[in-house]
C-alpha cells in the first residue's frame, strides 16, 4: 500500500464508519424543540407544499448530494456488491465534505436491474440537491445516467465516467500547449472501453480529436466487428490496427484505463515525438514512469498515483462540480459545465503554486511544465477556480434556477471560504 500504511491501520481507520450527522441549529430548550419539530415545523412544510422550490431555502436540500451505487464496478475490485461497496461510498462522502463543504450521504442499493435502479433514484429526488452515481458497471451506467438526466430536475453525474474525462482533458489541454500539437491531427489510443474510456473519448472529441483508436478486451474496436454495443460502436474506426501494438505505433497519446503492465517499452518507443501518456490503472499503472524514461526523454506522463507527477485524481472534479451546480440550483450537469471544469483546472495549473501545496508534497518544487500539467488535490484554490467556472457555465447554459447570479460576488464568497482575499474577483 502507498505511504507505508498497513492493512491493520486501514481497518482501524474505517471502524465505525467515516461520516456522521451534525445538527446546524440550536436544540437546547423547549422553544428550540418546538421550532425544530412540532408544532413549528408545520410552517416550512406548508410553505414548501405551496412552492416546492422553497425546499432549497428551508431544508438542507441545497447542499446535499446522494452518492449512489449498486456495487457492480467498485474501484479495481469489480462486482463486490452493495454491502462491500459501502466503505468506498462513505469515502466519497468524506471527500465531498472535506474539499467542497458539500454534505453527502452514501446509498448502496441492492438492485442490478437498470430500470428499477432508475426508479429508485428518481424517487429520491425530493431529498437531494444532486446525485453522484458511482461504481456502476458499463454499459448499464450509461443508460441509468442518461435516463435520470431526462426525468429529474437535479444534477446527476456518474463520476467514474466524467471525473476521469474532466481531469485528463485538463492535462491534455496543457500538454497540447507545451508540445504545440494539433489535436485534430493526433492519433489517440484509449485502452479500455468501459465507462471512463468512452466518456474520455467523447470529451477529447469535443476538444477536436478526430482519430481515436479504442481497445476493449478483444482488441481494437474497428468497423469490421459485429460484437459491439451501441456505446462502443460509436468509436468503431475503419482501420487496419487490430492489436495494442498496432495502435501504439505512431500514436501521439495513450490513455490507459485497463490493467498493470499492459504497455511495453517497445510500444512506447514506437509512439510519435513528444508522446502524452496517461497510464491510470491502479495501484500499478499500465507502464511505470521510470520504464518510459528508459526509452523516451520527450514523454509527458500522468498516473493515478500521488507518488508520481501529474496525478489524475477524480477528487479534483466531483466535489467542485457539484459545489458550483448546487450553488446555482442547477437542474443538470451539462457538457458545457464539464468542459468549464476542465478548462478551469488547466488554467489553474499555470498559476504560481502556493507554498502550503508544496509543503503537502514534501517541499517539492511545483511549476507549470511537463511534470505539472494538473493542479494538486490539496490546492484550496481549486474550489475558487472550478466551482465558479461550473456555476457560470450553468447560468450561461440556462440550467440554473437562481433568480440572479453575480460571478464576481460568487468568487469573492468562495475565496472567503478558503481564507483568500481577491484583488480582482472578476478575473
């Protein structure tokens, strides 16, 4: 395990769970009790009955996210079921609170039928301001998210898909700037055609990518195959590439969402100049950075690990995306909001890095460049940059329900939340 933690230490840490409930109003007298519950509580109930939108004012709905799974695709553990998935979902709730002060509660559902799961999630809409779908296997996850986005009026996002897409897109934008590559002329290889792989490929297309070679367990997804579901078929290319070795030859970028050791030195050596390599299998990537360095001195690389440069960590996405969406009472998380999040992260990576961030990573010198394409998770400014960008995009795309939105005031508030004073809050 990383950072020299032991199995016993981990199990001890998780004893009793990692989240709880705290009350936010006084309840110390008979009067308080009458306000919190009967008879006083009837007043907000009657107000909400007349205008359901007042639930955002008189309850915690405006800051509450459901972290929902059925446990069919948990981390690298696979279908371990809803009971065994609970520690992960609790952990997700911890990250929501720690990084963006969003209250989140984990809901593990013992149901694999997509239609029934959709109905259950829809029925929870009155309680929550948003739904974070998590660790639901493909292709069911696509259907579930797509349907819920159509039938609910709260933001719904399957983080396994979009989180990785947003973070790697931020890294890709900055890698393009450093290399001068034209994404429309790049050959991009995506190893893995699950939820994250397909979402990443879709976002790269939005950035202008035209040649994306995707592989599943049977090899390259090409136009001659007749065993593809509709989500994979969207990426079927008319190509002679059949194996990973074929696909890597001349590739400008490779995104690994598969398993340890799948990429060889020889494959990396066959890539185009200035290759971009995001090897995200955890805990051991498809190829280690030190192995890449044996054959290339021009590669830019990221992994899912904190002990290597350019960690692709989804905690840079979901807490701040939901923070911005909740604060403008968004009815959805749109493609524009996700792209705004990616661009905000890419821009933040170019800013001078505060000393407290460097200290959190052992005093390492951090500055924009090949080894610093993506901000660090403990950079508090991510809240300011990303949440503000998401909120503004929601307003611009017409999915915000707030009556008015002042971008400068919102950035000022976010800055105050993390102890910053902005010289120009409108920047």
